[in-house]
C-alpha cells in the first residue's frame, strides 16, 4: 500500500471526511481490519482564510509547497490537497516535489464523463467559481462545459462556506438557498452539478437536486484509495 500525504485543515471539517473515506475505502478493499496508510499536514485555517481574502497567494504557495515537501520527506508516495480552492496552487506544488499530486478535478471529470454528461454546474468558493484553475482544467483537459451561478448566487454560496460550513454549522435556510441555486443552474442547462468545495457535501444531499451531484470530496478520496492500492 502506498502512503497518501494529505494537505489538510482547510477546513478540518472536510479533512475529517477525507480521513473517513480513505479508511472506509481501504477496509472495503482489503478487509475489516485494514486501514489507510496516510500522513496528514493540517493547517490552521484561520491563517489560510485570512491570506486568501487578502489575495496573498504567493505566501499561500510558499506554505503549501513547504507542507508538500515535508510530507514527501516523511514518506508520502501520493499527495492530495484536501480542498478545491487551494488547487489554484497545484502547478507550484507539482513542480516542487517528485511524488505525484492527485488533482481533484480529474477523478470528478472522469466520473462525469462516464455518466455521459458534458454540461455541468459548479458550486464552490468565489475563488473556485470565478477563477480558471478548476474550470479551465475541467474544460481544457476533459472537454466539459462549466456553468457557474450568477453573481448574487456566487456570493451566497461563498458566504455559507466561510461563515457556516467551515465551522461545522448546518443551517436549514442555507440548504434551501443552495437548492434554489442548483435549480437555477439546471434551468440554465446544467445536466449535473459539481460540489466544488469540500465542505458543501456536509450541507447538500442528493435529494436537494433534480440532477446528479458530483461530490469532489468523495471522488477525490476514492481515487486516492485506488491509486494507493494500484499494482
């Protein structure tokens, strides 16, 4: 079994889900006493969040590259960034280490294509919805057409993530708001919706959408299990 290096704590709510999914996946494959061989570098998200909103991406890059190198030195064979937003820094991390980085967009896109879908809505932080690091990979590498919510809906999605979900708060009115945003994406032609923030799966359920939901957290972690156990 290869060792999975997790760059987490952004937030720990979703990192805990990664840990659960990894271990459940290994147990399902190898037997009831088996668990994942993994290393976790967990950031203080209050520091990361402040740097994100101040636009200090060079400092963020330096911190995540340092974490990746430490995980590699500690014995990680595969790296996983446990957040969609920080995949903005994926190229710099890949350039700084020798071990492979499993990009969150790739297993998500592969599952969408396997379902025969091409036009997808994307929910996530404002950084993820408005910048090109995830949308561009989904479109350029995988041929998907990505639809994002309107400006007001993007603001709502972003606020709920940073004010509620990263703190583990599940608010019914926010679920209602997400349902409405998803419905508008479907009206705009989305055949499915990507939950492109690793905390959204804490709030949104399959029954909250008229189309299929693709949870990046689960798909990313499941792909890491497959890579860790591959011959």
